C-alpha cells in the first residue's frame, strides 16, 4: 500500500459505498475547518441514488489487501454537476474532491480528475470549473494539472446567494 502508485478502480458509488462516502464528506468538512455541512445523510443519499440525479459522483476503491489503517477500501471521491457558461458552453462544476490523507500522492487524485475530464469531454463540455476558499494543496494540485485561477487571470469572482439572501430575493418574484 505504501508504494508510489496504488492499485485502485474508479466508478460511480454503489448503495453499499454510501457510509464510506458520507464518512469522507464529513472528513473533508473537518479538514476544511468548515461547520457549514448542511446536507443530511438522507438528502445526499436521495440525491445520489434517485432516478434523475443532478449530482454526479465517482469513488476510488483500493483492493481489500490494501485497506487503510482504519480498514477502508473506498478512499476518495469527487462530486460534480453539469453547468452552462455562455462564454464557453457546457461545463462541469467540480464540488467536493477528497482523497484520504494516507492515500495521497499515489495517483488516485489524478485518476479521479482525469476520469471527470473524460466524462466532461464525452458530454461535450468545454470547461471544468471549481471554487476554493483559500490557497490550499488542492489548488496547487489543480494548477499543476493545468487549471487557471480566474481571480488572477480574468479578475472573476465566484459569488453565492444563500439562506436569507435567497429568501429575500424569492419574495420579490411576481
């Protein structure tokens, strides 16, 4: 397990992967020191396994003989959605991207990102977008793979409406 490359497979999650997936969602939230994890287990499960999900997911699984110290074999995930940008056309928006710390540097993150890119190309998406709160090793990882920081190059900002702002805007609709 501790070699440079690790044997792994990438696939959409199965229902039996959900506990591991939600564990990693929680680990990511704690890693980012974020207390704003507002999606419940039930909501996420419903969204991932409903008839027409708007959220797409891939997980990375290692063989049983390579289990992590805690005994896990589902060790990474990425969540993404389809988007549209009038400047570039179809896009993929990367949400969560997480590889368990003991499995980093083994090619799993690159494998996940490459698989999302392949799926984006199959769906005729011109670009992949994501947002980050601050400079992190993940930003460095993305930039090493060819990502461009739009705040630096195009002075674009990602803005969010949530909670009270959405409620107030919705009240103004006819």
